[in-house]
C-alpha cells in the first residue's frame, strides 16, 4: 500500500471523548497528526479541551514533550459535528462497549469519510469480526487496542477481523511506530486478544488458590510486584526463559501443568464484587479497602509511576530490532 | 517468640556459594548481619570473595549502599569448615536441587548449630515438606525463596512445610523486612510456590496460542512488556482490578475462562529446546537467536534495569501499610 506513514501528512479522527478517547487524542497530537475529535455526547464537550491540554502540559512537565503544548493544540478541533471527519483517513472509535451504540457511530462515520478511510475500534470486549459486520466496508475495519494512558504507554494491539484487508493493518502497524508504540499485529481475531487472555489465565489460577485459602490476594500482589515486576518490563516471558536457561522450565512445566486450575466458572469473589456494585477505587468498594484519600493517592502515584516506567522501558532493546518471527 | 530481629545482633550462615548463594550473602551483609559463608565445593572458594566484593561495590555505585564496602566485608568469613556455623541462629542452604546433596548438607549443618537454630532452603523445585523429612528438627526448617539478584530485588517467599513451627516462620518474616524484602508467608507448601505457579498458568495459555499459530513469541513478549509491564511493579494483579473498576472483569472472565487452555502435557517447543540442549543466553541457543555480544548486552542491560526497577518499586506504597488479609 502506498499510504503515507508521516503523521504530519495524515488527518485522523477520534469519536468518543471519555477518559480513553481524550488520552488517545493526546497521543495522536503528540505524534504530529491533525486531529478531529468528535463528541457523540454533548456533555463531554465541556471538559474535553481542558482535559486534553492538561495531559499535554503533564507530558511537557514529564519531558515526554519538548515544546509548549500550543503547537499541538492548534492541530486539534473538538466538535459534535461528524462532518469534520471528511478528510480523515483513519478514524478511531472509542465509545462504550455497546453494539447498538457502536453501530450508530460507525454509520455516522461511514457516510462522511472518503472511500479509502479506515475505521478502528478501541474495543477490548467485542470481537472485531462482530463489529466488522456493522460497517459498510469491512475490509477497512480493524481493532486498535490502546492501554491507558494512551500517550504514556508503548502497548498497542492491532487486530484484524475475518474480513480486514491485511494491507490496511500493515499500514496502521507502521504508523503505530510513529506514535511511539511497540505494536503487535494479530492477523486473526482471538477472543480476549493477547494480553487480556494471558492475564485471565493468571486470574483463573490465582482465584483458585485464593478461594482454596492457600494464598491471600495481598501475597499474590506482592509476588507479582516484586518477582514478575522485577523483569517483566525489561524482557517479557519468553526472553526471560532464555535468560534463565531453558532446561528447568520443561521439568517444572511437566510437574505443575497437571496441577493447575481448569475452572471455567466465574470465581465467587468476583461475582460477589459485581453483586455488591463494587467499582474498586472508583467508588471505594473493592478487593482492598480504600478511603477517598487513599484512592486519590493511588491514582496520583500511578500517574507518576506510569511516566517513569514508560521512560525506563524505552531505555532497553527495542523489540523492533529483534528478527525472530516464530509464527504468523 | 522472643528472638531478636536486629540483624546486627544475629549471626547467620550461608551454605553454597554459587551465583545465588553469593548474592544472598551480599544481601545479608548489607542488612548488617555477621555472615559465615560455607563453600561445600572447594573450587568455589577461589572466586567467591571477589564476586561478593564486586557486588558490594556495584551496590555502592548504584547507591543502594551509602558506605564503602569495607565495613560490610569485615563481617564476612568464607570457609569450607562447617564448624564456623556454631553460633549461627539461621542458616541458608543454597546448593543444587539434588535431594541427596541437600540431605548431606543438612546433616553437616545440624550437627554443628545450637538446638534453636533455623535451617532455610532456597529451593524453587522441591517441596519444603519433602526437604523437611531430611533434617533432625523439622519444626525449625522452612523455605526462603529469593529472587536473583538477591541484594536488588524485594521478592521473597517464606514457605512452611507440614511440620514447620509457625513462630519460626513469623520471626523470619519480620527479619526479612530488615533485609529490604516485601516477603510473603505461605503457611502451607504449594507446589511451585506462588510466583512460579502463576507464571506457569501464563505459559500454558501462551504456549497453546503459539503452537496454534495464533500469536508469535515476540508478540507475547511485547504484550507483557508494554501492557502488564506498565503496571505490574506498581500494583500487582488484584489492586489493578480495583484500579480499573471491577464489573467488566466478571463479564470477561465468564466469556474467556471456558476458552482457556487446559493442556497438561509439556509444550512441544519446550521439549524441543530441552532435546536440543538449549540453554538460552547461556549457550546462545534459545527461543530467540543470540550472538555472544547480544547475550552479553542482555546481561549487562538487565543488571542496570534491575537496580532501576528496584528503586522505582520502592517509591510506591509499601504493601506493609495495607491492612487486608483475605485468607490465612
């Protein structure tokens, strides 16, 4: 495909300006794109500009941006009018995980944009193949899954549905490097994508041990923070195996795999949380107890941590340099 | 129990002075202990002092130590003579994962130490209850599982066997905080302890996806480095759930759990690695390709990263402040 991968030459749209949508706008502005930001909910219009400028200012303070936010800000238009998307070659949908609402949004985007524009969903819950059936041009539809905060994480999963044309996915893959991402490209939809799926394997085992009274949640968190957390950002799981020498792993896998949980029902503790309308730090009801000060402390501390780990991750060998492709 | 938890008042022993044993000695010296280091293999005697002093010097350079290594060094005795352990109230066994060798070592320790001394194994492969059957005083035997490098990681799993007396485990738990650890205390032996077990749940799922050609190892490593790696060190898995709000998790668990791998056989790719005598960066044969320069680069970069993440982890709320105990 002969599409530009120079962000300054590419106008993009973002539809849905909640926390995640705003943070995606920031990342795209920082990369140099002109961004048309569309608020499908009028109420969002009020705070969006302030929130986006606030993030840009934070990034400047954290030295993720060299310049004053102003030059970025002038590339941003915020509106409720879908017609401003007319020249956007890539439009990000970031609305809630509701099929009916997404369908309406796709329809409004599709009638405005040019025939070669790509639509991308930030869904983390619905299969891309399912969403694809809602758009008139499914070959130009794909998933682009960001991690929060979008402007200070390197993670990105680009996922094709059954009908996605690979050349569009490959163009987005190239472009994503210009956004400072280390993207993965999933040629076929997997339920839960990669990262969710792997973490759910952990949750299954951990909940099993917690329910059996073998470990506490606090212990599990410590084990992750101080063991896995001491190498995860640096090398991931397979390179870790290489680093430790491989032979022991096969022996231990042989012993441990047959003892792992194969549970398929929702763990009791999670069902209880849902029944209690627990929303964690958001409503001070969660797996751990929180005062409102504590919830605020966690949020503020995480904002700082995130920028530090982002910088730390960047110091180490980029996976782009690595030649291995084990499978396609 | 009325035992001191002031490292300066406690003499400890370390038996087995390979890479891990040496690194444990460094951590104990830094905490202020007098350390008797016993080399069961004469060949180890040659390099041990240099290696330990090298680590101390590195720690000083990385500002994990304020002072010159000298005051620490004078608390260290290195010997082949088990009789020097006579006044040690805690002896760490760090020899290879071989039952026969461990039994011989325990016997040599037990005949020398006082009747109230505790013996701790750094095993990550053998059940504590099994090892416990090899010592004359099983109630004073437990597992203390360190992560490498022992002096620059906060991870520690303290594990009881069936016969371990809890008061000794609790004393070690308190003491471990003086070593700069964030220990977990497992009251009952679990095969694979906590951290290994949880990571093996990941390996099972990931290998399944790789073998099915759905993802590449490189993609899996990216997903971990840039997604899980962006919060793991900060909050662990359960607090992460609280932070993100909990309700979505129950829905996604319900959808994904039944689709996860329940495989119990060793994945083909791991068996292949063992058959090929692949030892990763150690012999330049692994899941990824390595030149000897690359293997060296990974090792050096990891040594730097490890000190940085150690410092970063310490900036954030200590789990000691958290009051929750979900289970015992």
